[in-house]
C-alpha cells in the first residue's frame, strides 16, 4: 500500500497545527428546509489540529491567530469541503462494475454471486479491499457504508485495510441463508454468531464501525431476520444495512415470501430492524405509510441513482420523501452503480429528480453527500462538516481540473452555478487531494503543495 505522506509535514505527518488556504464550503443544515444552511468562505482558512478541525473561516480573520511558524498550505483557486460520504456500496463488486444484465435478479445470479464467491480467499479479499479504498480516496470519498460478503474473513480483510489508512468506515458481513447458491449460504445461527464476533472485534475499534447486514428479505429466512433484529437490539449503537423496494420483480417476490407483511419495509419493521443507524438502500417502491415509518424511526434512505438507472429499477421520489421528512443520503451502490465518484452520482441523481418532476439544487446535492450522509448515520459533529472538534476528513476540489471544467467554471456567476458545474461535469479528476484525519492520502498530481510559512 502506498500512503502519500503530506510532503510539507516531515516526521509525524499528522502532528501539530496545519492550515489550508482555499475557498471553504460546509453545511450546517439541509438547504431544502432552511435558509443559511451553509458556510462559504471565498478566501478561507481551514485550521487542523492533529486529527481534528480546529477552525474554519475567513483567511483574513483567522490568519492573525495562527502561531508563528504554522504552515499554510496554499490551495487558492480550489475548494475545500468535507470528504464525501457514500452510504451504500459493495466492495466485493469492484471487479464486476459495468456488467450487463436485464435487471436486478438476473444480474445477481449471473455476476454477483460468482464474483462474491471468490472472497472465500482472504488474500483476494485483501487485494480488492486495498484497491477499493484507494479508489474511494481518489474520488474524494472518506466514509462509506460497505457490504462485504458472507465470509467473515472478507470483513476482516476490509477493516484491516481501512484501519491501515485510519479511515472512518462502516462495514458488515452479509447474512444470507436461503435463495442463493450453496457456496454463499450461512445459517440463521452461524450468520448471527459470526456477526456478533465481528461486532465485538471491530465495532468502535479506532475509526471502524460495524453494520449488521442481512442482504435483503428474499435471501434470509424468518429465523435469520429474527436474529438480525435481536442483534440490532442487543447492540443498539451498531449500524444495520439492507436493501428494500428496489425493483418491482423483487417487491413481488417479497410479497409471495412474506404474505402477512403490510409492505416490503414492514418485513424489516416486524423484526425490529428500523431504528437510528439503520440504512435502507433504494426505497423506490415505498408507500407513504412506509415513508412515515422511516421518519418516525429515524431510519435513513440511501439513494442509489446510477444503480437504479443502470438496472432499470426505477426513479426515487424526492417530493414524497421530503414531504415525510425522511433522512436522505446519496450512494454509489457499486457494482450495481456505475461510478465510484460521488460527483458523477450527483449528476445522475439530479436527472432522476428531474424525471420525477422534482428539482435538486447543487447546494442540496453537496449537502446530501456530506452533512446529510453524516446525519443519516447519526455522525453529525464527527464527520461531514467543519464544526470545531470534527474529524479532519476533507477534500480539495479543482474547478480547473479539465479544460471543459475550467472553461465552464470561469463563467459561473454564483456559488450554486459553480457547484452545479462541478456536480454535472466533475469526476475523480476534479479531486485534487483527499485528507483523512489530517493526513494527505491522495494527491492527484505528485507536485508538492505550495506552502508559505507564517512567521
Ligand atoms: N439486492 C440484493 N443484493 C443486492 C446487490 O448486491 N445489489 C443491488 N443493487 N441490489 C441488491
Ligand atoms: Zn446494494
């Protein structure tokens, strides 16, 4: 693994005070529901003390308070914001991204299950996890909620690679005891036991967090869902993640498997799986009673636009979700999703909203990809903003990253237009650098960052 040490901080790379001069953006509220939802400092300064944010504000004001000798990393002309948060992604599906199939269920059969089988080999899991995390960092994503496979060693490999990079990651072992190939099947009992062992080993170890991960209702028996719900109650500060109401064939299948449930979501509710830190991917075919229940239990939605378009699953309904005030976040859903980039994900999310008659301003999309994700995960104050004391996970975006971006962004008239151009035209090339807990782990160009010393 190649970790890029911050070239301007010899010795301990994250020790002491570091300051970064750039335009700064971070959110304090959801711009869909509040005025003054964000802080924007055109000529800003971000001050990082070791692994945490100390201050974010105007350069002219904060500069005077810097102790003599503090290094100021000069990113003028670029934009610094909190690292992106991707609330639903499958690391074992990295190697099968962009595999064609006419819908979710044939895609799972043809590509997903054979690909996940390979994670019985811990060395394969380690190699894929390493590539996956570096790819997230290249795209500016510093936290993700990640599905591993049914193999506990796939979780061990993932957390070990995440810990090496000191990333704040959430991950879990898939629980799956029916309607899948024998080679990927656990049992209700072994799935719960192995999940509990992983919780005890990894949950809250450094920056790692555990998610109880029943794949989706069709691949779990009632006994397995019961035990997953019991684990979620026994360990209330763990996460829980699953898929719901993604595709009409899948919804019909769930109806036939659970005829007594009022709805697909109600299957999970019945087993005690709706609560804060529960993350439900897709949520396309919910009804208003489901949405009300999501809001009431503070369960959150992962909106997976690129995946939903790719697999022809449907369009997420923003108007109804917002009317119910459901916690929302954005996700790539790789490998059903077609990009690791949250900027490309915003691009397609915007179009999904338009097709459904809603309008998503760029400010809202950047909120959803940062503070909205943190709030959906109950991590506000820890990640997703520059509030003092938050963990210093941040990215540097370059509005001049490509000739077209440079041309377009030099003609924008306000912040919304600038962010809109970044969301619609941006991708991994737009991410000039990614910092994790105060330490630079990705730099697009190997050129040293210009620095001036405050004397
Ligand atoms: N539903 C159950 N498993 C999966 C998966 O791996 N990807 C997607 N998109 N949907 C699922
Ligand atoms: Zn998924």
